[in-house]
C-alpha cells in the first residue's frame, strides 16, 4: 500500500519564525499656529479645549498673539489651556508642525523650515505652480485637510464645512430678503394665514441636505433637484420627510424657479461646477428673489453668478439678488473653528501616538490620502495633473 502524499512540502512543515508587529513609539509634537492673514479668514485650527487636550498629552503648542481673536478665543484662554504665546511670526512658522486654515502665502512659506509638516487647506483651484515650487524648495511635507478621508471613505473636513455652508445659506437668504436692496420683505417663517416661502435647492449632497433641514425648520416649502436618484432618495431618508424631489429637467426646474423666493445652488463638479441655471432662467424669476450660489468657488451653477466678498456680498442682476461669497463658513468663525478643531485634534493625537507622520500614514490610509507633498516631492496625482507637474507615488517612500 502506497503512503498518501502530504499536501504540504517539507519546508512548510518545518517550524517558522513568528513575525511580530513592531511597537509604535510615541512622539512629542511641537505645533505652531500662526495668525491668519487672509482678509476674509477669521477661523483658527484649534480651540483652547483642543489645545488643552494636546498639551495634556505631553505636546507643545505655540500660538501667535491674536490668532484666535476673530473666532472669539482670547490669548488668555489659550495661555490658560497650556499654549505658549508669541508675537514673533517667524518663530511660529519655525515649529516642526504648522497648522493653518488658509494655505500659507509664498512669504510665509519662506519662514517654514525644511522637513516641516504643514497641515492646512490646499484650495487647489486658487493655487499657482509657484506655490508647489516653494514647497519643493523648502522640502516641506504637506497635508490638505480637505483630502483626508474618514473610516467611511467620506471627507470629514469637507463634510463639516458643507454642513455649515448649507445651514448658513438659508439664514443668509432670510436676512437678504429683508435687508438687501430690492429685497421683497418676506419673513422666512410659517406664519398662520400667510403662504410659506418657496425654496428651490439644486444639489442633494451635504450642502443641499443641511439647506433643506434649515428651510423646513423655518416652515418653508422646499423642492430639491439633483441628477442622482440615489441622492434624492437619501435626502428624504436623512431629513425624515416626504419632499418634492426631481431630477434636473429644464421644464420642471423652470417651473419651480418661476415660483420660488430663494434658489440655492449646491452642485459640485470634478473641476468646475456645471452651469444648471442659465441667464434666461434667472430673467424669469420673481423680482426680489434671492440666489445663494454655494459652489461659487468652483465657478458656480448659476450662469449669472459673480464672486463677491463678505464685505460686499451681493449684486443684483435682472432684479434678482445674487450672493456669491466663496467662503461661507468663515462668516461663522467660532462655529467653523470648533468644527475644524474637532477634526484636527484626533488626527494630531494619532500622529503623536504613532511616533510621527510617516508612521501614522502607514496605519491610516485616510490620513495618507491627505498627503500631497512629502519632503519636497509631489505625491498627489490630481495636483500633478492639474498643474502638469511630475509626481511620485508615496508608497515608494513609505512602506
């Protein structure tokens, strides 16, 4: 009788070495938070409570004097939370890790030391090639917080700021209907015996959802348009209400715009927001109606949209009030700062626990997604394609 053949080779039956996970060594961070210099930017990355949590974990935070004033946080609050305060901007930018809301200017980049970790917004559409050349020259490692992904593959920073923008769009519209020139004097509320405000929301993403929530809360009649049936179905589930929803069909959309008092544009594209509402459609809208184009930073989805500022937020075209401020969350700096801080703090503590950024991005693919420059080397394909620049895969440097 022949001996049955073993399914294993001789080498496979020999005892093997056990591979153990290398223990992660905790690192100490030294974080610099400079004062924002952009005229429209009033937010700050960390609240005093967040600073206290970070300092309590053995890290250091250096904040430029007055950095939190516009957000309603005093230097004393930060100092009491354990931060060091300084009037020396160069000293803040000289920290091994720099946190900012707006991307640094070219002059600010000159103050950043080589191999520094920079975490800020990237705002790709407003960047120039010279910005990336400066990052390369200074050998900076940079993360864009709008690129960082969560466990559910969503973008937490974008989502949080979209929630603010959506809610704010309705509050701004309510204000403009009364205070703007040629405003129609209507109250955004469900008053007995008075027909409710008619609101059209174009786009059923996060901005659209929170605009719908706010408008419904104030008693408005809401109609939602989107090209995605899935998103339209989701928005009804999320707000727990049966709504008027429609795919973007010119006839239905035109009919809704003729009757509406407020139209909110919240449609985003890959490179540019698609123009959904033509100038002829705007001409047929009510006199004194309000347009809030939330996606103006991507070109806007109304053909008549023009970029405005917080100081002069509106223009009037065809007797319709247009609001085209690209950075709506900055209008509510304290709320936005708390929201951003809630996202930043766990990532900062995770980077420290992992023993530095290189280790952290090995274990957190979502954080790795936020990396677009590593020690002066461009690692993000989308940025490379946009500016026609060479890039390298981050996995070649970090295993």
